C-alpha cells in the first residue's frame, strides 16, 4: 500500500470512528468506565527517563490482585539521559530488566519488548518495532466487552504505531495515558506529548477509549520528599532502597538544595485502574493536540475521560504499603 493510500484509509477510519451517532457515544462512554474485577494490562514505559517509571512498574506488578500484567514495552525518549530516542528506548529496556531483577521477577523478562527507535514520521506512518507488533497482535485476542488495558507513561509512539498497523484494535483496547498538560495550563509542551505530537494526535483523534492524566496542573500535585521516602521505604527491600537512592540523586541534580519535593507522575496512570479513592475524573470532548504546543477544541468530537484531581495522600498510602512488602 502506498503512503497516499495509507493516508486515505486512515482518514476514512478516523472519520468513521468519530461519527456522532448516539450508539457510538454510548458504547464509548461504557468502555470508559473503570473496570470491575481483575483485568489484563500491558504497560508502555520510558523507564530510564525518570524514576517515576520504576515506581509505576513496581506498583503495577505489586497490584496483581487487580492487574494481570501481560507485557512490558520500552518506549523511546530523548533528553540529557540519552543520545537519541533509540538510545533512550534501549536504556529503558535494560532498566525494565533491572527492576524485574530487583523484584525477583525473572519470570516476567520474557514478556519485555523493545519499542520504537524513532518517533512517528507522520500521522499515517507507523514505526515498526517488536512492541508495536506485539500490541497489534495481542489486542486482537480481546473484545469490546473484554478489552486489553494499555497503560502508557512515555511518548505514545509504540501505541499509535500499533493503531496504524491494526486499526481494528481501537475497539479492543482501553488506553490510559499520562501525557499533555491540563486544559487550563498556559501551554501544552509536556515531555511525553511534545516528543511525538503526531502520535498524540492519532490517539486523541481515532476514537480509541482514552483516559488522559494531564501532567502540569493535575498530576504535578502527586509529589513526595526525601524524608517521606526514607520513613516509609528505607530498608524494606532491595527495590525500595534503589528507588530512594535514584529519586534522591535525580532530585538533587534537577532541583538542588537540601529541601526538595518531586512528582512521581507515572504512578497515577496505574492507579486509575485500581480500586480506591485515588483521583477524580470526568468526561470531556477529546481535545486536539496542535503542533504549536496548544490544544484546539471541537465539541463535535468523541468523548475521553479526563482526570482533573489526584487524592495524593490516599494514593501514596497504597503505593508505600505495596512497595514495602
């Protein structure tokens, strides 16, 4: 299929996906409800980027009363900790393995997949990777009534590529993404989103059931401090000591000074699926991430679920209890 044919097919698919029929909206809203019982999940994570990914991955694994982890995907990232998105992905892949070793979960290593080495070249060209191919194939085993839950806490390249590769998985997954800033924030230049705006436009526009956890203005309130980590986690196990040491190192490098707090952002994406009074959300019409670091709005678009408040203390209590086991 040529690029022109692929573009036309995707445009037709997204147009059909965002049709305004009452049945369509009712079905989408039903799938955006928090699930009951235990569910299958995969996680897409730029694990080496910041320490919050390691917290989130460990929290997911230790929440197996609710979450059945089926696969872990390494996401790309590019900042001072990598020489490019491919290097960031590979470092994340190795960091995932390190966390699993610290947790004594060697059994999960066969379910870890390398992701994209570059970002989306356009809104109709997928980036092929083991992670995208696994998600595209794995999701076909699920249905609208029994979807696969996809937790994404990095650039959305792997997920958007899978949606381009296999558009029908849109009706077989629910995507929970920590990406973008709050709608009231003065700009939308958030790390996970601005690395791959094309990928973000795909997931906000194609009609996949999407739960958005915005960073600045919402999840930025989910902060912890050195003394709090020391009190709750120091000496509990190898993983906890590792998390404290890396968090403290990052905080001193990024913030400086002897007094600091820092967000552990990515934990919140896992927590949305859990039973507990951890956050508040609402249905909104899907915003449009633009290439100028702003949102555009159209009330004719389909609904997404938008998290607007984090119950910080409740969530940290559950996180610390599980990590310390």
